[in-house]
C-alpha cells in the first residue's frame, strides 16, 4: 500500500537467499496517481530486476494487471487515472514477473491464502484413486496451478474468474474468496499444506493449525514462539496470517518460521527473553 520505503529497508538490512513479498503494492486511503507512480517505479527499478525477489499479486494489484475493460476484479481503490500511470511504467514483461502463489521451504505463499473449501471443490473433478493421502506439495501445485490457469484464461475471454473474485465476506459474488481475496475469518486449513499469507489485517501475526484429529487451533505470535516445538509436533498444517501493516515479517530457515518485530528488527524469540510473564505470580512459590 505504497509503503515501499519500509519494505525496501527490510530487504536491504536482512540477509536472505529469497525474498517473498505478499502483494498489495498499490492503493491506500487518500492516495493519488503520484503515489501509484512512485510505487510502480520502485517495482520496476528495484524489485523486478532482482531474481531473488518473488513478488506476489494482491487484490489491489490485479486490476492494474488486466485490461481496463475487465470489470470483474475491480474493487475499492481502483481508478482509471491510477491505472493509466501504472500501465505506462509496468509493461507485460514486468507483470510476467508477478505470481499468484509461490512454494518455498515447505510453504505455499499467496496474498490471502487458499481455503480448504475451494480446495475440496477442485478435488470433486479428480479421480479419487489419484488423490494422494496425505496431499503433497507437488500435487497441490499441479491442481492449484490448473485451476488458476483456467481462471486467468477467463479474464482474457472477458468472463468471470471465480478464483480471482472476492467472497461473500468481502461483499463479492462467490461463496469463498480465492488466493487474493480469502478473508482470514473464512480461511480453513488444507490438511498437509502449510501456508503463509496476508490480506486480513491483524494486530500481530496470527497462526492457525490443524491437528491429526482435524481440530483447528489459533495461536498468537507469542504463544507460537513459546510453544513452537509442541505446536509443530501436533500439527498436520500450520498457517500464518502476516498482514500487520508492515509491523512484522518472518524469516524462514530450514523450514522453521521466526517472526520479527519490524521496527526493532528483533525476533519474537529474543523479545520474549526479556518479556514480563503473562502472570508474574505464576513464578512465585
């Protein structure tokens, strides 16, 4: 949402092999075409030339990606003036660098996540014997990629693309929002698939897990950090909602997610070493 200087500071100060940005580069309350111009120039000149950065598409980006005549994906924040200035800067070869999802370090990254409700709809057309149990990332990538391609083709046929539209919880026409629109309140985990996404604002990152018996649990960043080993041991999937208005980011190493407080550049593990216990009296004997 135009806070590209903050994002660039994270990129410049944290050592990384890959950097994955979860989308929504454009649009903010009261923004102007000049703001859109500055953000588009940052993307063109700093982000897209860097092969180590994976830029994902958010709901506030995709309507600048597709032809102006395609009305289905337009939402709050869109304006023809911003469209024109963005498209003067970002051309097809630039938009081709953006992705709807990316798989890395055992996680599926997307702007808003893919809920199990849509995943089950995908599997209805698959032969039951061909569906692996548990679901593998390779199979997920194959099926999700197929449905995403079909929906992108709908755009260029000027037909509705359900997977790219907002769900009922965001005032849309489809039951469940897809990877750029899924509201965290409607998200449900896919067994065996770990996800990292944003889109739904949180005060601090929220973690949603599913255990082997199917029950779903929600943890705060503090709970996750304090109980990480036991949470991971008992979970068949773990999902992170990271939209805290640029106040947090995560670093993943060897498949382990560490949450960082952005202003301090300090991990929650370090912060909790000096934190006051939730109930100080519990340590008294």
